[in-house]
C-alpha cells in the first residue's frame, strides 16, 4: 500500500512537472501618462524616472520573460518638458525603461503633428539605437480634397505591432499590441494641432477594419493580443469601469481575439476585470510613473493559446536604492534641472511662500477649485495692467477650462518649477470684449454643457435655479462690493488660446474674433509667475 502511494505521488509529481513545462508566463509591463515625470519629487507623488527604471529592472529579474510598453501621454502636460523640449531626456529614460512601443495619447499633439511625427529623433539626447513606435488603429488622417484617397493611418503611426519574447526556458511567444485612442481627443487637444485627424469611436469596427491590411496575419497568429489604449477607466464599487464618450461601444466588446486591455488618460489607479459583453482584464497605473501596470500572460505552449491573463499593479518605490543605470539617469535629470531656466529664471527660483497645501484633486471636476480661482485671478491681473484696460479700468474676469490647471501647491516655498507644473502648457492669453449676457451663456455651458468639468473663474459667484441652470451672476473685484452682472454689463473676459479655439469642448462661438482685443499678452505661465512674484505669501 505504501509503495503504491509513493508511486502515485511520484506519477502525480511527474505529471505536474510536464504540465508546468507546457505553460510559459510572459509579463507585460506598462506605464501610462508619464507626462515627462523625470524629476524625483515624492512629496508630490512623482517618484522620478530613475526610480521607475529601478522598479522595472527589479521586476524583470522576477519575471525573466517580459516586455515593456506605454499607454501614452509620455511627455506633454509637463512644464519640465516645455522648458527642456529640444534637449529632453525622455528618449534616454524610455530606452532605460525598455520602452519603444506606445499609443500616442492626446498630449502627443501639444506642440503639433510635425513634432509628433519626429518621434524625438531630433532631440539632442535621443539615443541612436532607440526609436519610438506609435500604435493606434482608430486615428485617421483625412486626405486632401479631390485626391480620391481614403482616410489612412498617419505615416508616423501603425495600427499594431507584434513582438517576439524569447523564453528563458527555450522557445518563444509572440505578443501583439493594437492601439486605440479616445474618440474625445478632439476636445482635449488644440484644434489647430490635430487638424486633419479623426479619432473613430466605433472601436470594434476599427479593430475589424485593420484585419484587411497586409500583414495582419501576424496579429492573428500571435499567442497574446493586448489592447494598448489611451482611454479612461476608474474604479467603481471595487470594479473597473470605462469613462469615455463612446464607452457603449467598449462595453459591447465581445471579441475572443483580445486577451486584456491597458488603459490610461484618467490618471486613476485601476486593476481588475471590466464587465463588457465579454469580461476583460484591465489595468492602469495612475500617472507620472507612480505604478507599473502589469499583465501576467500564461500561454499553453502545446496549443499556443493564451489561457490566462492576470492584471497587477506594483507601486514604484521612491526610496529604493538605485543601481548604476538608474543612478546615471538620475544624475542627468538633476543636472538638467539645475541648469535649466525659464524666461531667464532658474527653475529653482523661489517666487513666494505658500502658508498651507493648496490641494488640487483633478478627479473633483465639478466644483470651483482653489487653484482655479488663484490662476484665473492671475490671468485677470495680467490683463488689467495692459493698455487700454489699465486706463479704462473695466471689469476683467479670468476664466479657465478645468483641464488647464494640472496641480496644486504644497506648503512652503513656491518655485518656478512648481508654478510650471500647475500651468505646464504656457498657452497664450487672449482678451475679449463681452457683455453680461455672453458671460452668462459661457458660464451656463461651463456648468452644464462641458463634459470634462466645471469652468474655473475668479471673483465670480453664480446663483443657480432649481434645475441647476445659471440664474444670476455676481462679481466682486478685490476690495470692492459685490455687483450683479446684468445682460448689458460690459466686461473683459480673459482665457487661454486653447480654450478659445475649441479646447475642452468650448465652442469658438463663445469667443468671436470680432470681440477679441488685439494686443500682446503673456502666456498663462508667465502671468502666474508674475502674479506670485508680486505677493509675499499665498
């Protein structure tokens, strides 16, 4: 009896060993919404590129069969990138991370399509052995009128990429990535900078359409097929949910050819299974490299099929001891920070002092935020000082789309870099002659029409009716009594040129060119810097 038991146990062990040998696990690592988060600043929740590299290197030791990709917004939305654009260290950092595959993200177009198409090749510190590959299946470039051509994927992008992973135990596994961007991109990028591009929200139809392209058989034959998307998700009641203009098309997904979905754009920490018509593993790692998002993909080597995908998140440790590669990158980042100036001011220049933290929760989109009030006050002050407004002394009101304000301020000294991260885009200010009636229409849209969050203002108090619509508006300049803005009340409205050209869904009808006051105005970042320099404390 004992001998039979021993033989049975031995046979079971042999069976388990044979089974284990027929399954290989490939770890796919992903960062998202890095936004040029190169600088080590744990207090602000930014671990820094060197610590992302260190965490990835550690994970690659644990999971020897691996790939690393990005879900977009790699550099835009960052003041440090604005200040260091031509000598950006992003290409070096991404090579150190092992990333050369990414979906573009809406901020890929912050500077324009020519910059996007350059793929960082003209930057001073771009390694010669590195080149970014953008993947996106639902972005199309409209052909010239009368050319007879059909919309096509831009030359700097490809719909998919298939990567071979050489297994440490022998053999190989092919992983396919297909990219998708949110169809709402036109409302979250400057209209002039994405001119001629469309972003189809019929996501499943886009995935079907690329099957007709030459070479797609490589995707069909791949062992693992993952979607690399710049599409929002967040956690609700412990489960991932989509937050997208065309989310109904996502929830309708019933595609056996997809094994898992990397998401991005919302800067949320997401991990679990999203309940589409067919359930899919979903993962997203916050932003600025706070987390490494992972898909652990188990492949049956006998059939070549992916049999299991497990989403995981690993927090990047900003206090980890750095290895040689990460230390070298950190030294490069620190040197660039120390030597970079903006408008002649070193990034470390102290502008004012902040008495206490001014928290900026970007998820709380439907409220007037302290940072929104602060920056729009700076907009108004900048224009009040410019002729003819300095002489006329009109009512000047600053406004901002909610997405224009990116961060809060911490208690203590406020530096040029701190201000830049609040307003990283350095968009130009514009001024418009307005009436109270026009302003009421703008505020109504900013409260009830804009899908991305509430309009931000300074000195303005809005009275709503029972249905939540704007009923009356009051204004109080600093040190003055509150007044009601009547329909005929003359005003000057100040906003950035992103908002006035259709950004965040604001129609250009709100900003008629005939009402625009010509002149030379500062950028929003310059206006905020100048405002803070003039006050000893906030």
